[in-house]
C-alpha cells in the first residue's frame, strides 16, 4: 500500500480536506493524490503556480516575500500552503517550491533544493531538502528530483496527520 492510500485513510478517518499549491513539482503531488480511487472525498484541488505572477495573483504570495527571499524559500512555501488552504477552504495543505534543474541553481540555492510546506488545521511546518540525482540525462535527473519531492511532500503530510492523531 502506497503512502497515498495511507493519506486517504487518515484524511477520511479525520474528515479532513486537502489542497495543494505546487511550483517545481508541476502538479505531481496532485496527480499522486488523485491516483487513489475516492480521492474526490477529501481532495478539493490544486494550483500549479509556476510563474511568480501566478504565485502573487492566484495564491496571494506577497511581492515583498518574493523580492526579499525569492520564489524558492521557506517564506514563499509557507505563504503558498497557508493561502491555498484559505482559497480552497480546506483543513490541510501541501506546497512545493524549488529548483529541479538542470539550470537555475546557485551556491546558495543549488539544483535539487526544494521547500515543502505541510499544514493541518493551525499547524504549519516548512521543510528544506536538497534532492540529489546522478542520472546522466539532465531531463531524467530533473524529473526524478520532481518525483522525489512530490513523494516526500505526501509522506510529510501523512507524518503530521499521524502525529496529530497520537498527540
């Protein structure tokens, strides 16, 4: 049983709903969620905000945040996850923003850097990862980074839901 099925169990049991706000994963998180039959019971929708203008106009990420910290930052991931919950009226949210490559990285923000936001009710956590991949094909490397980030995002939400359940 995959992590997406575990997510379904937890959300259904707790009668919670979920929304996603994705940048670098380009809809992969939402795609993994809707692979599960019955996901329409708890998944309200997702927004792929690849360009900063969409992050601002649709997800209400502040221009100041984007200017000061950049699109790939803890602050942007936090605004994305909190705002998508408000927009789609859900209890839970996931956000992803990062650099999948092959270009676009720097010393401060290398290729593979991804910020993942997860939120359940009033609790929000932002995680920073650097996903590495050694594949020789830059496109495959890029897509494997995106897939790793999408899977990790769902795992983090599952962990938070379990924590809440046991806490």
